[in-house]
C-alpha cells in the first residue's frame, strides 16, 4: 500500500497533467465546499433558533378564550367570556397530569403617551399580572433581585419586576433599582427585580424585556379585574402528551362555563407540537443540504471518473506491459483506485479546509453583528460550525466517491487483453 | 533426455473482425526442450507473433493444447495468467517497453514488485542484474537517457529478475543496429547457457543463425523445423 512505486505513478500522472488534474479535482472540491458551508450555515440556523428559546418549557401549552360560536344552555352565540380563578383551581384539582399552571393577566398598554414613569424618565410598557409559576414555563435570568414569589401573591404586594429594557429607560446605567419606586398605570410599585428574557425567540405580549410583571393577585385587585384570568400557561408532567392534557383542560373549562362541548371558543398553542414541527423543519433542511451536497459531489465524481478513463486510455500500453511482466488485475485495479481516491481525497480535504475557513469567518462576522444588536431580539443565526460528524462523514464519502469514480476506469483497464494493450499506441 | 518446457498440439487460432475471420495458426505441433535456444522465423503474417503471444499467455487459442513445463495452459483467469507470466516467462520486446518514468533499476525491479518483494530488497537484486549486464552506472537513469542497446539490455535484465524458465523475445534486435544486435544476441546466448530456454521471433537470418534450432512458419503452419548445423559445429 505504501510502496513508493505505487505513489510514483500517481504523482507522475498528476504532474504530467497539472491543469487537467486541478480542473477535475475542482469538482470534488466544490462539492465538499458546498456541503460544508451549507451544513455549517444550517447548524448556525438551528443554533440561533434553539438558543433563542433555550430554556422555554417544551412540555407546555397556552390557552386563551375566544367568543363562543354556538348558543348553549340559554346563552347566545357570540358571547365574550373569561377564565376565572375557579377554573384555575378546578383544573389543578381535577387534572393531576398538570405540573404547573400559570394564569396571567395582560395589562393594557395605552397607545397614547407614556404609561410608566420614574422621575423625569418615562416609557410605554406592558404591565402583566403574574404568578411565580410563570418563571417555570418561560424562565428569565434575574439581573437584579428576584422573581415574584408566593408571599407577594398572598399579600397582594405592590411590587414589580421590570424587563431589562424598562430598566435601561427608567434607571441610570449601573444604578441599583432594588427598593426604588416606579409609577406604572397610575400606581406606584416597588422594584424587586430586573429580568432578562432567555427565550427571545418566543415572544409573549411583545418583547418581554419591555414588560413589567406585578403579582397576579395585586393586579386583579388594583385594576378591578375581579377573578378574571386572561390566559394561562400550563406544563405537563413527564410522560404525558401536552396535546391530550390540553384537550382535557379545555373541555373541563367549557363544562364549567356553559360552553357547548363542540364549540371552539378558545385558542391554544401547544409548544411541544411547535418544537416537534420545528425539528421536522430542521431535519428537512439538513436532508435538503445533503441531497444538494451529495448531488454536487456526484457531479465531481463523474468528472474524476471521466478523467480516470482518459488516464487509463493514455496508459493502456504501460498497463499492458505491466501485465505482461506479471502485474495481476488486482494490482492494476488497486493502482487506479488509489489514484482516484487520492485525487478525490486531496480535493475534498481542500474543500473541507476552505469550507471550514469560510464558516469560521462567517462565525466571526455573525458574532460581531449579534453583539451590535440590542439584546433579546429574535436570533436567526448563531455559532455556525462544521461538526466533527460532518467532517468524518465527508471523509468517508470522499473515499467512497473515489472508489466509485475509479471503478469503471479500473475495470476498463483490466478488460483489455494484455496483448492488445501492449500493441496500443 | 531433457524435459519439454513447451509443448503444443494441433494449435489453432483465428482472429475475428466483424464477419471476416482470419485463420492465423492452423494446427501447429511443436515441442521445445528445456535449455534450447530456438528462433521462430517467418514473413509478416505467418503467425509467428501470434504463436509467441500464445506461448507467453498474453493471448488465448481456439483449439488444441498448450503445456508449459507440463502444466496445461488453457483459457485461465487473468490473475492466474499473470502469476504464470511472472514466474515462468520473461519478455523481451522489439520496442523495449520500459516504463518511461521509472529509472533503469526500478524498471528491472518491477516484476519483483508484483511478487510483493519489498522495495529495498528488489532494488538490490535489480542492481545485481544491471551489474551483470554492465549497466550498473546507469541504474538511476531514465529510459529516455539511454541508447537503444542499453534499453534492450535493461529489458533483458527485467525479464531475468524473476528467474523465469523461458525468455520470449519478439524481434529483440528489430530496433537496433547490427553491432548492438550482436551484443544483445551474445547476452541472450549467455542467458541460455545458464539453462534458461530462449525463444526468439525474428525475420532476420543473421539472428536466427545464432540459435540452435530454427523453426520456419508460413501461412500458419510449420514449414520447417531444423537444427542449426552451422552453430552445432561451434559447440
């Protein structure tokens, strides 16, 4: 295998036809380059999107109310209705598969003018009423202080936690906001924490960093919501299907609110389902990439095969001589296959190296761009990279490609009768 | 009585091209004993090269039988044929047929490469053979840097390195001037003296006259098969 005579022939063949070899190798180079760059970019896409929802509970769903479509038990169709605290308590009691329920109140956001003030600073932000459970569905990172806790709920404390962006508007840079008061929606709240969303790719009521969360019970009381719940998030215990549990929750609520069992009257989003279909999309993308990459590589392999046919033809006489003095067909075949695999592997390695370089620079560029953007915006692409898996797969593919490309020429070389080969001019 | 190294019985060979067939060898019978030095003569188209190719297992035959050193040679696999060629037969061609990008030593060593002898050892042996043929100083020259006579001597060294039983030479002096032709014939005679059977295809009387036995082919049959009386007187 590593006998010098074997390699001598290969180098001579390549050297004698530098341009031809280079052009042929370019096909394979390009194929691998495409494969590497595309799969690196797709990794970047997957990384970007999944990073932007990295800690969101995937076993969760959100449910909200909608107008009724059917008259039922004396109620007319087109009724507007809301969830209530009783609904929440009931599903907690009756559906043990539920892990966490996080009822929410969606505060208003006056379209005219600023609704949040601190001293001379002011801005327009959403105000939401929340339970501590919400942080288990869509966790936030606390930059200052803590999240809302059960004592805040029980005592209906007038405290709030504010998004990163809210902090930037209302406070000076580096200023400790804990214990300070802000005026939101006409009332003063003491700031107990500043949060930074970790899942900017799933937006709830706009950009979460521009939200203010106050205890749910406080919001019901001070803004006169009674026992209204606007919408709720749930998570499901391990081993249960989010879709099934959500259906049960909804039918239970319908029964409790005089809504026809076959009336929709509610909207919901199943995060588990979303993640699943997103994963299918990722699989689809990578299948597409492999199809295109392998297709390009096959085009390259055809080029290699073609050139090997020419090489074999040019060397017919030489091969004939070698066979006359005792070269077995196996020796000739392995010689041609080695040459073909060598050419593809070298070309492919260059493609791999160049592709990795391209992805590396793309990474530097994207990191730079991302660092310039305001935080918590939707992230599309992040950390494009060429994995070891891709590199190894590419290597295996190159060897296989080389073998296939060399196979037909090699067979042709040993099919000729040695005597005809020697006479060939 | 010496063993026969080559024995053919009613050997037929035709070439087909499209609808036409050309009956080249028409039932040859021939026996060559070990250690003989034979020349096969005939005008072009007489079938002498075809016969040599069949003897060298480079070509197949249609009918009859061919025994090489007692082994029946038929339409065997190319792998087996290559092995027999490598072990039993050495080829010397009119156009030398050296590999252009290998130097003299590597060319000579090539048959041993196919026997998987390692590079160091086979080059060592190749140098010994080059030395015997007075070409040691040219060992690292490429064929293009050598004269015709030198190239043919390298080809002979290459044919000898696998220690074959038979040397088949197809017009070995056809591309050489008369002085180098004589030198090459002297070498082949030396080779013959070591016990190797030498079979030379030629159309030159001057060459055949230096062999012990002259077989004349004409239109695919043996016209005459005579012991060369002239040369016997020298022995």
